[in-house]
């Protein structure tokens, strides 16, 4: 029996594998990756590697075995994730895995914005597969914001189109710890966990946190969705992605990423990481 992590060299996947290495023998972990060279450090520590690509279903043959627990980490290619995820689900079903966990999006069916569409499709595919499953409905990551502080510091403003909407984000490490808890624990079959930070913050509050830690004047610059989209494309974001991200801002304004049900802190057995802590880490980096 293995615990299999797909997308294991991505930001979240790496943290999940590191967390698993603290809980189970390395030989019980399989990392599914596109490029084994990028996972050489895992192989050196005894993790088994399987090279596969979501876009080439045939490469998933042999990735899973009966009795495996599998974490399907959602792909990053927006617009292509439905068939990519289906390929993994089909391979997992063919193998008869013991548990299929999927990193979905906060709110599940209630998430009424474009970025959630492929998650809806995948959730249905997971539940229709007949496999024992668990849905890890991840909210927003702190790092979605803290990894992009350079323009904030340059212009003295956090720019967004979310109005007074709030975000209950948590650190990427928090979400990874939840996945590890599910993969190494029992009794999670059939559950859908709404995972988010313990505290929802506004963008004005986020700007104030950055200002306090840097000693600079940082304000929240609220713009319209159209203006926000223009700003993103001007910064080099491809227009289709800019449209999706602008749509997310509207979802935030409607409160879709503000829920704080406490599932995440309960799964990881501690409070979630405050946004201020992730800001501090980013500023040091």
C-alpha cells in the first residue's frame, strides 16, 4: 500500500510529501511527477517516483495499485483541468484504490465563479467513480497575495476589485497539513471538508499589515473589475487568466471566500497561520 501524491513537485505537492515523510516510511510514498529530475531529492530519501503527465493518460498506467490512498492535486492549467483530472480518476478506478482525495475549492457547489467550474466537474467525476473519496475544498492561499508583494511595495498600494469583501485565507502549509492528516488518518471517506483560515480579513486590513511590517504607507486601492483586468494584462497576465482572476474578485466581494467553518484548524489540530505571519516570511525572502 502506498500513499500516492500527484503533482508532487508543485508548491502544494512538495509540502504534502514533506509532511508525509514525517508520518510514514518513505517507501510507502509514491510521488507522481512530470519530470523525475525535479523530484530527485525525494528519490534520494526513499520516495518512489512515477513519471506521468495529466495530458497523457497512458502515462498514468501503473501509478496506482489496489489499496493505495491517492491525493489528486488539481492541475494549474485552467481550462484543461476537466479531462486532466478525469484521466487520473479513471486510472485510480481501474486500480481500485482505497481512497481518492481531491483538492477542490471552498464552497463546493456554492462556489459560483468561473475558477470553480472545473472543480464542480471534477467533484462529480470523483463521486460518480464509485471509489471511496474525500473532498478537500481548499480556500485561498496566503501566498496568492504574499508572493506578489513587489508591486505593492513599489506603488504603495494593494490593488483589487473586491470592494469590502473578505478572504479567509490560510498558508499553503496549512492546506498541506490537512491533506497529510486525511491521507494518514481514518474515517474521512465520504466527507467534504470546507478548508479555510480561522480569520477572514479585508484588503484594507491586509494593506495595514504590510504597512505595519514595512514602515511604509500602504493603502488599499479599490478599482472596478474592468480596471483590475486591465492592470493584470498590463502586468503580463494572459487575458483569459486575467478574466478569471477579475471574476474571483467579484466572488470575494460576494463573500464566497470568507467562510470560516473551522474544518482546517480541526484537521490540523492547531490554529491556522495568520496572514501577518506569511507577510513576514515573504518580506524576509
